C-alpha cells in the first residue's frame, strides 16, 4: 500500500541546473497536485492535473513545468533552478467528482536546495 | 494575498485539556474546509473536513466548527494527547480543484 511516492527525498542543485521531481500514486486517483512549502508558510499550489493529459496552473507556477501522460505519474520539472526555488515540495493526489471529493493523500516531500 | 490565515503560529496545551486551533478565510465561495496534521519529515495527513453547507462535523476527539458569516473555522481536540503534537494546517477548497492552505499552527501537548 504505497500511496503517493516522491523521489528523490533530498537534492542540492546549482543555479541554472535542471531536474525533475518524480511523483507516483497507486490509488487510481484522478487529481494530482504539486505544492511547495517555504519556511513558516503554508503550502502553495504550483500545478494540478484533473486527469491524464490535462494540467493547469496553481498559485505559483512560474519556473516550473508539469506533464501527466498517465494516471499514476505527475512529474514536476525545474528548467533553470534559481535560489528562490529552494523549498520543500509535496505531491498529492485525490479522487474528486462533480459534487464531492476524497481528501488529498500526500507524499513525504522532496527537500530541494539551490545554491 | 493570503486567502486562508492561521494567525497563531503556535499553541501549547496541557494533556487532557482542550486544544482550539483557529483559521480565517476571505473567499465566501469556498466549497469545503479541511484540517491536516503534519509531523516533521512527513507529508500532511488528512484529519477532518466540513462542507460549506454544514456548521459542525465531529470525528472522535476532533470537532470542526464553521462560522460562515464570520468566515472562520476552528478545530477542537478534546481531550488533547501528547501524540497530537504536530503542525496543523487548515485548507479551503475552491471549485473542487484548488486548495488554499494556511501557514499552520504548531501544537505542543505537554504531558
């Protein structure tokens, strides 16, 4: 019963490098989300997806890209890493329908430092 | 512009007493409100939710109250236990696809 799996758990990047944060869920959830959490702040939505092939921007999408080619996977791409992207990144998934939802399940996070 | 605010960064309570965590929001169009609990180095886990059409929801020791006119919700934990020590986030859901989170309240339950 894996739930939501995020890899890697930790990563240090140099300014200008690129990387992909991986997220996979095995619950057949239709919705998937990426959040970032800065120190002392709440989670801010970066991107979300309502199903395979469909993605949309959240509150703070600049500097990131996503894709959703399968129901299970929702990778987050940083193309040109900047110090402002130092944060903890959480992936989440949920099952949502027209008039209701099941609460989000979260992964354990990826701690990313950009130096 | 924060749409969901938790104005108390921390709260300390004695074991067995009531813990009350508060949350304010600005958007009257939010559909659902949720509370999550987070331990260090883990992702948030769902605790309890309430629909915008209700004013109270109970689950064991946890009760959430919603005051729509004041745009305020609160989480009551009775009785508080040391294992409840964690960071609590409130979240609001808009249009069934966008979640907005507060900045969290760190609860410390003293034995």
